[in-house]
């Protein structure tokens, strides 16, 4: 009997009817299989993992490699193949992955993220003050969702916020899913030139920021090359504002479409409920929808399927976060749900380095905005909102709101 394949025009796939739900192929009942074969347009046939326990099993198993240069690594728009850039530890395996990641860990622990809470609250309040001065309607992405995490990551890294238009534009191009790589590569080179120059300046005149610590404590001592440090800076700057910005905007849109849940969050002063609400929104929305890619280096059985050495695997985070075995009634947004075990930040050794900072930003941004502008509402029809189906991080390009 010939093996059955699900033909996929591209990955990530187009979504179904509801813009908050994963594509039907990803959001599949477990009885249809949590590990299935897919055929991509280039003819490759990686495995697609949509189940929650199966995703965690792959991400915690060293027999699966994150190295895109290994034969069989699945080529997708969000995860291209080829040699990883020096310093790109997210696409490396241990021990090199662990060696590089440890150099950044202390700047992203819970204690440091919590210490930033007053500064983040001030940024959020100032952006809302500006919105209120302008009056509605405004684009929530431009006025609030994008500048808040951009200001936060600039403060942490030591990047001048005056340059935000430049790095936001180049970051968006880097994350584009366009098959034309020319613009993407040019944007990444410009970011590398910009941040490499900034790192060199920090080495000569260090300040109290992360880039200065990299320049002095790591580059000057020989722990990192200039190229590796620049890769660190690009990764932190791009990931540090793009993912959180889209979670803020898309989360607010989801709440506006679920007014009972919006009221629950807006009217609560319980830190535990607010923190829980953030976890549920992270689960429900899964903005990193381009999947996580791996390749087996040995034969491994996952979800009843034998994945052979050299076969690629694409892990659908959005599918795992809608797995009913982990989250009963998964298509329902329920801010009281216990959802912290979601996979929105990945799992295992490669899980998101900045997740604690993102959590702090979201626990401040959502309730503050809803309390200070209690009449917040959409200024256009849902059908008119441009969703980021063309980007590696899902969200909305614009979100017109008024009050």
C-alpha cells in the first residue's frame, strides 16, 4: 500500500474561516493522526506534528536536530535550510547551543524581567496618553502595540529608539514569507551593519545595557567573534519586539471579539487572573505560526509513527496548542483556563529566551489599555482588517480602533 500524503501549497498554510484558528490541516482531531506525512511544493515530504504530547516529545529528544544544514531538514518559508549564521544558537544543537545561550541567560531571568515592570508600565501609560491626546480612530499597531515592545527592547539592548522606523521596517522584511529572498537578505544585511557598528561603539564607550555587556564581556575577551555578537543583536532586536507587538494587537482584537472575556480581564485587579489570561491568549493565538523545524538523526517512534534518520519534521505549535488532550474545548477562549503549559514559547532546550520579559509586557499592556480606555472598540469591520498571513509571525498589519 502506498503511503498517504497531505499536499500543502506552502507552510505556514492559509488559515480557515476564523482568523484566530489554525489551518484545518493543523487543527485536526487526534483520531486523524497527530503525526502525518505532508508533501511540500518542492517535492519534499517531511512529517507534520500537530499533537501536543508529540510536539513536546520531539523538542525534548536529542535525536532530533535543529541544524538546518543537515540533510533532510524541512525547507519552509519561515525556516530556510543551509548553514546557520555564526551565533544563531536557535538553529544549533548542544553543546554549542548551550555555550552560546548561556551568555544571554542572566539578562532574561524572571528577576530581571520583573525589575523592568515599573519602566514598562511608564512606557505603556505614555503611549496611552498619546492615544488619548490624538483621539480616535487610531491604528493600534502604530500607536501602541509596536512602540511599546520596541521601546522596551531598545532600553534593554541600548539601541537608540530614534532609529525605530529603520529597524522595524527591516525586521518586517526579514520576517516576510515572500519567496523572493532578495529584499529579505538585503534587510538582514542592513540590520547587521547597523548593529555591528553599534556594538563596536559600545566596546569603546560602554553603558549599562546588554549590547555593551556583549562587547566588553564577550567580544573583548574572545568568547564571541564580532560576527557572532552581531547575530545575537539581530536576533534579540527582531524577536524582542515583533512577537510581543503582534501578541498585543492580536490579543486585543481577540478580546474585542469576546466581550465577556474582555470584561473579565478589564475589571480584575487579581495578578493571578491577569497572568493566567496572558497564558491563555498565548495559547489561543500562537502567533509564531511558521512552525518549528527539526530533522531526525536516528530512527525515532513518535505518535505511533517511525520517523527515520534523515527525515524532516515540522512542529505545528498552533496545532499543539489546540490539542484537546492538553486543553479541553481548545477552540474556546477562556481566560480562567490553566494554560501555562502551552507551547507558544516552544519547549525544551530551545524554548524562547525572552519569554519572561514578554509575559511582563503583556500582563501590563492588556489590562492597562482596557482599563484606561474602557470604551475601546473596532473602527472597522473584521473583514477589513489585514492579517499577517504573509509573515512568519502572525498578527495584524493594522488595527483601527476608536472609543
